[in-house]
């Protein structure tokens, strides 16, 4: 099979500002709307995508590569702590806004290579608002960070969304922090009154109730908000029409018909879903993202929305914006070549490109077309 190529080294006379152009032709391309384009083309220069479509003008200088399979945007793990040392938390206080998730990054963790093998090109590391035993709750848990799975530029956002915990109680707390949702909302209000910048322009609010959603909106009305759902999202998801809601990916241990039905109803209500592997363990690794998207597609009948949940929606929830999680002009060249459609259970990853550089291949790289 033909795979994504390693970009050629420019000749000595070439300008550093004029990297070579690659025209990648594939059996199919997942376009900006997450819909398959048969016999599609992706035009890449350096680390950026120039054009995507069925017919794309070919510059005379382009290196043309014919690929067998489907080109798709790299998956994004919307929220995780896999690949970090420890729990990404500071237990000394309920308010630790200066904690940075990327400071716990373990760049040598095997999970980063595992992610590449599953087509995952970026992951958002998120601080914990609760320890496993629930003690204490952190209203201001620190800032998330976004990391690429491979390549030279692993760090994408050192300081991403502020992580805010508005979880129902009661909780015990060794250091006298808030023991209920009402206490958490009051503590958040006091912190904002003392320093409006304690929560950045973008916030990820962890909630498990409708009251938590309302409290987050009231306190952070001027912020760009995304939500991380805990508990039963059926109890509050209807409030989030048109908004981003992060939900844990499924595996054999947390799959239930009710969970799938909740996804279907959230989708019907217009909630934008993004899947993440959560705190996770070996049972909920990178492969759970695609498994969740496949289940979402079956539940909703909407394959495009299912792919969006692990690509563009996940990138948006991570605060990356339109330059990631999609194959579109101007986006970063994070591409994955699959043997078939990514939501086909039989499809496998053949090659992964991050920022225009091939970082993982299952077999030798592609050949150029003969003139």
C-alpha cells in the first residue's frame, strides 16, 4: 500500500520560506464538514493545508503522491490525563489556578506512540477537579494544555482553558474548602471578585447537574465556555444546545444502552459532543475514541457528527480553534491515512502526518507518480 511520504529535503538553493508542495490523491478524503469526498485531493505546503476537494489546481512544482486509502484529519483526545505523571492536581487547596497540566507531561510515555497507531494526533491534558476519593474538590483546578502525539512540535498550547469545578456535593475537605455546589459557586464568585483574571478567556467547566451549568453561566458569562460532563448528562444536557460538551469515551466497562440513548438525544437537541479518554487507564486507551465515534454513528445515523466528536469538536473544546481537527485550507497538516473509512471497524491506520511531517507508518512510505 502507498503511504504518506516523508517530505523531501529542499535543495540548497531553496528558500526556507518556500517549502515543497505535496499534492496527495487518495481513494477518499474526509472534507471540512467531515463528509467523505471520493477520489479526493489534499494540497499541502510545509505544515499547512492549502486546498481540499475533488478537483484542485495542481501547481507545476507540486510533488504528486497517489495514496491507497482514505485521508482523514487526525483525531483529538478532547480531555485526558494519560501521558502525564500523577493526577495533574494540587491537593493543598481548592483554588490552584496557576497549576499547568503540561508541567506534568511525560513525553516518553508509551501512550503517545499508542495514540499515533490509533490515528490520534493531539490530546488535551486536563487538571483534576477531584481526586479518586473525592477529597477535596477544586473549584479552580489550573489550566489545561494541548500536546501533539508526535513530531517536533509536541507542545501546542502550554496554557489552554482554565479548568473550573462546579460539582454537586456534599464533599469532605481537609483544608476547609467548599463542600457543596453552592459553596463552590460562592468560592468561584469570591475569587473572580478579587481577581477577574483568575479564570482566563476560555474555560472548561466540569459539571454534573443543571444547577452547575447555570452557576457556570452566571459566574463566567463573558468567557468562551466549554463543558465537561460528569454524572448523568441526560439530566442537564438539554441546556447546552449548540454548545460543546465533553463526554467520556466508552469501552467494554462503561457501555450501556442508556448511555447510547443519551448520546442520541443530546445530538437531536443540538449539543456538540466531543469525546475524551478521561483520567483513564489501560482499559480506556486511545482506541476508545474511535469505538465511541462508531457507536455514536450507529445511534444517531450521522457519521459526520460522529467524526466531528473526535476531530473538529474535540479540537474546539481543547481551545485549538479552526486550525486543527479538520482538513481545510489554512489548517495544520495533521493527516491520517486509513485503509478504509475511519468509522469502518475493519479500517486500520497506515500512516500519520503531523505538521506536514510523517511521524508514524505501518509500512514503507509512498512512491512518486511516474512522469
